[in-house]
């Protein structure tokens, strides 16, 4: 079994990394940072996002396992004191592979086209003022937006920024994208729906810049500043992210524990 580890960088996470390497060697695992079969994230959801983007070019060939060292995260199944149990299961059992949808972001400028994958969300904001953009759905004009920004979330990312904007929580088995507004301005010229919109797998949306503006794009935790954006196409990717599950912990249990505080395990 080939594995790699990404950690948060704090003292607890670093000590767990060393312990993981020691126990993994005892079970015959092989550390391989270049082409791992399993990527172990030790930290929180932010660490898992870092791991995802580190291995995004190999996303169809790796499965992720999360160990949380702080508050329970949506992508972490294991706690710090369960490290030995996890490695024992990895050595003896075949995991159930769970696959989550990803968002594909295609950025168009006068000189290039760039593609990104997002596990949680894609956010677009104006830097020097409000964002002004036309929103098309399936190549037809849907609304003219003016406001602070737009968030495009995946189902697994629907519990993050999207939820704070009043968007719906969507189960990851529903392959879709959700569009949520950040402080939209509504008047006779600019008018938006005012609620989040859920697009199914075979639909796409285009965000078309309507003026010269400096824009900040954030793909999960990765930020990019551009002044030459013409349009951005958002769709459900044909690729998915894989998580290795060694014990059941359903999505709705994660939602309950994260937001309602009931732990019935």
C-alpha cells in the first residue's frame, strides 16, 4: 500500500505524522509522496482541501482519509486518539470508496483558457467595488448581478460558505452545483432572484464580466487576482474525489454533529 501524508503543521499534527509513519512501516506500508494510493490528511477540513489540491492532477487515482486534530470536520472520519485503530483497519480491510462531485471552473481571458477543480466552492468577488456580471444558465441570460460576489458550491461544500449565505445543504449523492449571492443590489437595472439556485449535473452557468474590473477568484483556499476575465463557466466535473471509509459515518450524522451538537455515536 502506497501512501502520502499532508498535515496542518501544528505540533500535534506533526507528532501524529511521525507516529503514522512508524506504525505504517510496521504494517508494511510504503511511503510514496509522488504517486500514492491513499493520501492521509492530518489536521482539519482546510488540511484536506490542501491535500486535494496537492494531488488534484491524480484525483482519479487516489483516495483520501481524514484525521482531525481539532473540531470534527466534514472530511475527517478519525480522531487523533484513533490512529492505531485506523492503521489496523487499513492493513486488514478493504475500504468502501465514497465518491463526491467536484465543480469544474473554466476561466476565459483574451489570451488563455484555464481550468480548475473545486472540492468545496468557487467564489468570485469584486476587489475595488461591487462585482458586475451577467449570469447565464445553459447559454441563456438568467439575471444581471451587482453585489459583493457569487459563490458556486459543490454538494459537499454546501455546508460551508454557501450555508452562511442561506443556501441549502445538499447531499453529496446529488450531482449538482449551487449558486448563492453575496449581498446583491436590486434596482431597475440590476435584478437578481435573491435565493440560491441548484443546477443539476447536465446544466452549466456562465458568469460574464460586464465591465473592466479587478476580480478575486477563490477556488477552495486558493486565491487568484485577475483584471482580464471575460467569462467563467461553472459545471459539474466528470471527475470525482474519492474517500476511503473504514466505518460508517453518514453525511447527515456529520451535519447533525457539526451544527446541532448531538453526538449519538
